C-alpha cells in the first residue's frame, strides 16, 4: 500500500546552500539578553571528541552566572545525538516528549514544552505545530532541526533581567556556527544510512539516506567569514498502537444509573464483583487497533556572513531554513460500545478497574469498522537576521539585532492535511475486551455462519477530510548594551530594549460525510481492494499480544477514493466527483496579533568576602503585551440524527453561516531578578538566585472564536472558545546550588534545590449552554413516542421514527444488512429540545508550588579514556490530581502536568580514535492531561514510566575519516498512557529500535 520512495539525490545539492545561522549569544553584548556579558567574552575552545565536548560544557556551567547547563558539539558537524532533544535529555532536570519514537519537545524541571522558551542564537523563533486545528503550543519542535549544523545548546534554569521572558521552566538557546569564532578553513561532510525497525506490517523496512555538510572559511586576514551548512534526511518509521481512542465514559460512582453505567440491581447479574456504591469506575467507549507508517523528508540549510574590520566591530548576516515533509499512512480496526447487553468484571474499589468488558448485540448485530488514513504535511521555517556588535569605547559596548522569521505548516497531499475513510463489516454479533494485560485484547464473535472478517461483506461508511493551515511570523528588534564603570561600588551595568510582533494564523476546513451507519452495499467495493494483515506480530513487546488473534483489512487509500467518488456512484456526493475530497475554503480562520515591548536594567558587581571571590547581579525587567484576536467561524443551522449514538450538526461547512468575532486583551509586569555566587575554594562554586519569570498563554488558549464539533452525542455537543484576556503564568523562583570541580579535566559533583511558586495556571471553565437555535431529535416528541412503543434500543427507536413519523422530518438513504433503515432524522423546532453544548473556555484560576532537587556527577578515570555521567532529578508539586473525584462532584480539577522524577546513566570511552557511549535515560510516571481523550473533564491521562537505552560508537580509521554506528531504543521499549489505574489504557504504543551507520570526514 505504501508508495515506492524515490531518492531525489539532486536535493543533496542544496546541502551547501544557505539557511539560517545567526549571531550566537556568546561573544556579543547581545548575549547579555541571555547571560552576563563579561562571562561570555571568552576565547573559543576547539572541541574534539566526547571528552572535549564535556569539558567545554563543564566550563560553561562553571563560569556562568546562575544555573546553566550545556551540550556542545563533539567535533565540527557532530553533535552527541542525532536529534537535539535527545541530546538535551542527558542534562540534569531535562526530559523529552517523543513523537514517532524521536525527541520533539522538552520538559525542564517538570515544566512541559509550553513553559520553556526556545531561542535560536538569542532570538525568539516562531512555531507552526499542526495539531488538527488551532495550534495550542508555542513550543519549538526540535524534530525540525538537524543536529549537524549546531554548535551548542545552552539551558538557563534561573532567571536574570537580561534573559528574554517566555520560559518559567527554562530558556534554551540553540547556537549555530559562526566563521569568525574559529578562523581559517574548516569543513566536514558525512553520510549515513538509517534503518528503523519501527516500520509496521503496512510497509517495507529499508535503509534510508542522510547526508550533511558544513563549510567555514575566513578571508582578508580573518576580517571576513563565510559559513554554510546543510543536511538532507529521509526516514521511514512507524508505530503500532492499541487503545480506547474515543476515551472512557465517566467516571461514575457505583450507585449512578445513566447511559453508559453498569445496570443497577436487580438487573446486574452480568456484573462480576460489582463496584460498590461509592467506588469510582469508567466504561470504555471503543477499542481501536492501528498500524501507522511515517515517511519523513527533512532539509536544513544555514548561511552566515560576518565582517569585522577591526576588533571593536562585527557585523553578522545570517539565514536559516528548515523544511520537514511528513507523509503518514494508517490502517485501523475498531469496535464501538453502545453499553447495552454488557457483561463485565471488576477489581475491588475504591477505584474499580475493568478485568473484562463484553457486549452482545444478538441478531441485530453491529459493525466492525476498518479505517484507512493518509496524512501529509509540509512545514517550513525561515529566519533572516542582521546583527551589529560595536565596542563603541573601552567601556561601552552596544549590540543591535533584528530578525524576521516565519514558520508555516499545511497540506502536502491532494487530500489535505488529514484524511480518513472507513468501511465496516455489519455482521459482528459480540465484542469482548480483556484488560488484564499490558494491552487490551479484543475478542470477536460474528453472526452465524461467519467466523471472521471477509472482504465480500465490507460496506463503505463515513469519511473525514481535514485541511489545516498554520503560519506564525515574528519580527523582532533588540538593542542591548554593556557599560563598565571605574568604581568600587558598581563594576558594570547591562541594559536593553526590545520590540516583538508576533502574528499567528490558524485556519481549518473539514469535509465530512456522516454516513457511519453504512451506505450502499458490499457489492460496491471489490474484494481485491482489501489486504489481510495480522495484528499480533506488530505488538510482540506487549503481554497479551499472543492472545490477539484478530486480523485487520488494509485497503489502498487512493483506489478507495476513486471508487466511492466516481461518476454515477451512490457516493458521488462525497467529493463532487473529482476524486479529491478536500476543501480549501477555510471557514474556520483564527488570527492572533501579539505586540510585546520590554526593557531591562541590570547591575553587576564583583567583590571579595575575605579571600573568597563573589559576584552579585541585580536587575529589573519590564514587559508589556497587547493581544488582538479576530476569528471567523461557522455556526450550525440544524441537527440530524445519523446513527445510533451519533448526531451531526448541519451547516458547519456552509459559508452562509459565517460569523466574525474580535477579542482583545493586554497585560504588563515588572520582573525582578537577583543572583549571587561565591567561590569558597578554587574548585567550589556556591549559588543563590531569586527571580520572577513569565510564560505567555498558548495560542490555542488566546485565539478567540466559539467553535463546536460536528459530531454530537445523546448527551449533547462540545465546543471551545478562546480567551484573549488570559494573563501569563508568573513564577517566583528560588534556587540554591553547589558545585565541586574536583578535577581540572572536567570531573565534578553538583547538587541544587529549586522552588517555583506559580500563579495564573490555566484551567478549563466548562459551561453547558445552548448558544444556537438548533434542536435535537433525542428526547423530543417522536423519540418519546418511539421509546414507549419499542423500548430504549436506539436502532429500534430510529426504525420506528422512519416508519411512523412525518416523512418531512427525516430522509432515508438505504437499509443495513438487517433490513433496518439508514438515514438522517432532523431536529424540529417546537417539538424537540435545544441541543446543549459543553463549551470549554480557558481561565486563570490556580496557583501552585513546584520544588525539587538536582544531583549530578561527571567523572573521568584519569587518562584511561573511560568516564561516567550520572544525574538524578526529583520534582514534586503541591497540587496533584485526585483520582477518586468524579466529574459530577464539582468543577474540573486542576493539577500540574508533566511533573516526574528522572535520571540518566552514561558510560563513555574516548581514546586513540575510538569513541563509544552507552546511555540510559529514565522518566517516572507523570500526568499529561486532566482531560480524557474525548475531552471529558476530570478524566486523567498518565504516561507510565519509561526508560530507553541508546549507544553510539565511532572510530577514526585515518586522519579526519571516521566510521560510526548508532542505536536508539535498542531494547525496543514501549509506552503506555493510562487513566486512573493501569487497566484504564488510553494508548499502548510499540515503536522499535533505530540504527544509523555511516562515515564522516573533517578537515
């Protein structure tokens, strides 16, 4: 089903073309925006090998003001890991989020990606992270940047007035190579093959190429320099996943009696070990098995020009470019629970976990759904910057920096950014799920005489073709300065002003066919379009996989589109007969304009306390921000009942229902910072810091516009509305740390305590309302008459309405395999109730405290070449999620997400041309969301503890020539996201190991 990949080697010619590299913070007064200027005025150290890289990172940590950690390149064109995020996870207190088995975003001291500001050479960078609709995150995706062109990444964990605001967790500065930092001719080129064992049964595993190069040279007596860097990578990967992708219903108390709950006595004979009246439990809405393969093509380029006619002036012009194309194919199989004739078994309370959950549909039967999906996106980042660093006098230095940067993501497919087509077998009699293993195990029974799935019974159902577009633009100008005094009271001052304009556009279009009850007959779909694939072989790392005897059908997506959208076909109305079911009419279109201005002033003083050198820094930063958010959205004009528990909103794809809204907000803050360090011995550093820092709310939270989901349920619809009046997160930070550098070669011990008091945490204020004059058939006159006549079976109620109600209030599209009518029943004003919506609106509502400890040791065993690194981070918060609280007991819970302990163990060898590293990274279980998969509040999601083993080995076979092999996740670890207990599986995911092998040449 996978299209053959063709390697366009002509793209490799782009490797040495320009794209972003800029003024890095060190050496310039612009660096004063990140750390003290004097500390950064150091000579460049040429780094070679693991030991040299660690030694330079240790020097950065030791000499910095405040708590700073760093990762530097081991040689020109070689970073410690193939992915920046994966390198950063080696730093004490840093954990990563993985996407597709690869590091994408970072968590620092328990604060997730949204709370960490990522800079490129001291500049705030835009992001355009596609998440199906409006972006919610400001966090930069490290997966877009190749590591070969990066000189170092510095992590600033404490605040100074000179550090740009945005990260209450940390500020991370990515620094690219500059030619005048290392005069002369240097270049590096490398090639590697990538073999990814995570590719599923959908495709073929193959070796894909990655090629990179970097060139740096200076001319005219080292007054002019050029640096070019580029890389091209193809990667095939995948993952197998099983879970309750539509979430868990509830949670309920054992005494409740609602749709989805367990039957109450005396009708509870099918419940084994029934939860007690006060026990809490949830029921699954569905179970889904999926296989996903991903093809990525990533292109990076950097170009830097520098001119320095004298020692007092340097001009830098730089350009940075990344392009990331991601094509995804997915096949899945799912069952849906209607919570009718259910037998189930449970553990003891107070939180009762499911052991099994089985539903029998009898002769009526139900559907076993098989879906196919194609996702294809293209993301581009560009940055053009200019920097002037002028030492105006012996005491005054000035830096002016300006850049214009953009990030843009959108479709790279004729079907849009995300497309799903579904077909189903309607001869399923019962479905059973065993929750006692690491993965839910599904058992199926079909109607007699059928014993399994058969292509001859597959019927087309619904489809969703989504098209998203996101663009972020940042224009920023910064002027900073440093002045040295000739007094004994104040040594120097740093000062600066900056202006930033941030423009965000997120647009979304949806073409959805809500024929989930089936349309047409099985004869419409040829049998040979379906290919049978075994499920169990893709989940062999989970207990329970051997019990999974089910197969799924995989179909050719393009062929299926052609069949259901051909002229004269009953599906012709889906896409207009053109074979492309995609809309470019962005009816939902949100904009954000954010203007921020800042100024800071910082006093620096060095002195002695007895014989102990000390340094004190105190400063104040002012930030003011104005937010404007115009939004274009559509409103529904009606409701139609399309399947047993599915209601579709009419008119959300109609341009006649467009409305435009505009929202505004503003805030300003004064942010003080004080930092003190003292060296009681030549090899000991003690630090104490206090600061206030801020993080701005996510784009998704401040983007205005009321929008609702197209599918509703019997209990109503859902929607969201942003809030431009949100205030930023404000953190009051306290840090104490000590470091002992007991060996000049780079060995040290460190320990630190941190505490953050954070206010303005954002919660979800869910309001149930009826904002539109649309009416639902559920609970109306026709429904109640059918309920009295045939009971509470949804299929029977729909059939009764089709047979007895006013024909003008419904439309029949066909019949299912049991002879029941399929079609749409419309809501009618005057006889049906208004449809209610749960509208989630973000609000500032909580404060919390996070504290923790960081411990680290780095040791070189003399001149043996061996060394070891170990670090451990303990993070705790005073607001935890209460798993025993049910949604009906009050407002949505607030809890801090992302808090978890973590550690790293790294052993390495570096001597005689041989370099080897074995690294194990572990992160404890953490809360990732207080909202369930389906959006239900007070349904927590936890990511269980995870550890990963990586290695790399390289050998310099001759001067400048190095062969290497690398392994990532070599023990094939899996991940699980669960609810209140480990049995409430949301997602169980198996990826696989990834291996790189190749060579690199340095000169």
